[in-house]
């Protein structure tokens, strides 16, 4: 029996990824006071930190657009589908691993909205990792069969 991931689930993951891209500036500013911390760096390091922040936002946004615009292509078993689902899946697995390994060492503000938000965002990250890993496995099975 061959399992399929419904397009609506891939599209929903895409919407979630775009949401993470759009909410990141708020989280950086309101939760982590990131901009004040970055101001303490040397000017070049400030720009590097800001650039990496934009890379993360851009990747999340683009991964979301890919999922929304071409969900069927992400599960068609082609070599490109395998490459993309591997890339996106590993990205989110890395994000989840980083959250588990490093973030518990730091204290986020204890406001209720931030605590709820952290559970929500972590649920999104784990969901993305599962969905894209599942897509990768299904695509790989298509090629191997």
C-alpha cells in the first residue's frame, strides 16, 4: 500500500513556513531583544548577523512558496523532488535539533503569550520536519521501486 501526503497538508505547511518568516522580526525584537544585542557587535559582525537573519527569513518564505505553488511536484518522485524535500527536511530537522540542544539553556521572557508562542512555533518546526522527511521517504521509495 502506497501512502500519499495530501496536497492540502503540504500547502498548510507552506503557509506555516511563510508565517514563520513573517513573525521572525517580531520574535527577534519583542522576545529576544535581538536588535539591542546585535548593536553591541562590531559593525561588520552586525551586518553578518542581520544578513543571516534575512537568509533564515528568506529560506522560510521561499520554502513556503514552493509548498504552496507546487505541492504535487514535491511528491512526484523525481530527482528534483528528492533534492528539494531532502534540503527542506534537513533544514527543519536541523532547526529542531538546534532548539533542543541549545535553546533550553536560555531564558525567554515568561509572559504567557511568549510561552504559548514558543510551544506553537516548536510544534510548527517539528511538523515541518516530519512532513518534509515523510515526503523525502515517499519520493525515495518511488525511485527505488
